[in-house]
């Protein structure tokens, strides 16, 4: 195969006014697979896995807002809900009806939340080290969390 045709494509989409980047590994006739990275990472961290899976899937690896080649959110809007909204925008912009998702760490939490909100759009979900927030955990009030000491 020609190296230029074999290379993944850098592409962009819009979500909440942000220009967000994703890497598209091609194979658009295959079932879609989203690879969602963790908090201190970016979509190209999935390159080896994406290369291996691209014969069976249309692999897409987004850079979450503020990561990789995606825009930073003005006002520090990086909540789990914002990331889920961005993932929803990506799936919609690509016209995917059902996706398989692999999420790592923070990307795992985003993927779990997306799947819980839109179970009809997810055919399979794999989460690697994704439980980072425990519902029973007591969280200090925000004033105590941000107080300068």
C-alpha cells in the first residue's frame, strides 16, 4: 500500500465553539471504533493499537479539549459533561449510528458516561483503568477545596 494512503488523516470538528482535532485511520466501510485517551495524553498515543485495528474498524482517535491539537477551553471548562458533549458532537459529525469505544483513565470515565447516556449508540465498550470518581466519596465544599492557605 502507498505510504501516503496508509497514513492517518488529521481532521477537525466543532463542539461548543471549540475546534477539536481527531486522527482518522480510514476504512470508512468498517464499523467505527473510538479510542479515547486519558488526562495527560492525546489521541496519537493510540497509534500502535489503531494501526493494528484499522483493517477491521474505522478507527478514530480524538484529542480531548485542551489536549493534543485540540483547542483549549476558555474559562477552564473541562468537566466530564463537557468531554461527553464533545464525544457526542464527534459521533454526530461523523454520522456514526453505533460505535465501539475503548477508553483509558479519564477517557474511560468519559466513555462510561457517554455509554450510560446513549446506550443505544454503543455496541461495545472497553475501559482501561477508568474508575477515577467514586459516587460514595465525600467531596469537600468548593470553598474549602480552593481556599488559599
